[in-house]
C-alpha cells in the first residue's frame, strides 16, 4: 500500500482522509474492510523513510497535508515500471493501474502491456520446461500448475487491457 499512497501523492499533496477515501473507492467492496488507521500508519512509515513530508493546514479542521520528497518521487517511478510476477498481488496491480491513471503518471494500458509481455515470456519458458519433463513426473505437475496460473493471469490482464482501453476512449470522448 505504501507505493500506492506515494503514487497518489505524486498527483498532488493531500491529507490522509482523501487518500483513504480514494483507496476505498478504487477497491470497491474490498476496500470496505480497510482499517481506518492503516493509511495514517502508512503515512507515518513513509515519513520516517523520508519519502514524504507533511505540513499542517490552517484553521479547522487542522490536518496534515502530505507531499512527496524527491526520494518518494524516485520510488514511485521505479514502482510503476516494476513487473514482479508471479508474486504480483492482483489488488496491488489494480491499485497501481488506478493510481497511475488518477495521478497521470503513466498509461495503464501500457503498464498492462508490460505485464503481459513478461507473463508471455514466462509462460513460454514454463511450457518448454513442461515438454522436457517425462510423463507423470512431480515436476511436470508443478509446471502444469504454474502454466495454468500464468494463463489465468494473462486472461485477467486482457480484461484489464479492455477496461483501461474503454476508460481511455471515454476520457477522449468527454
């Protein structure tokens, strides 16, 4: 979640309440169970890591407004180009795409394409290794599971590509 928060702060400095509201909207029903204090714990960690700084706003309500430091900006740029499948958490990728779009940091369709290329390469490697395994081997069973997981992830990425492509077309029409 730290990288998502940093990406949203790349759009503009803001307070924790706004970040939490954005995360809840971006996650839909999955965001309903989000602990209200988690965003503030995350912001405190980011501040200790010198990736964000805060200033207090004047008048009621007295809020901290957080902004990225140069180190925070660099971390966001690195995070957006990172492709770390198969450990990729689908929620994190979903938020990466939403944050990239909302903060105008990157084109979500291009980010999806990068993930698709990575997964296609890995799937080809797994399929070659599977063909080299003798029938009935335990390693073959594992490789088959990995191939099925990669195929499912690729189908989901196609759905992401379609969604973000439609989103781009609606934005261009409006």
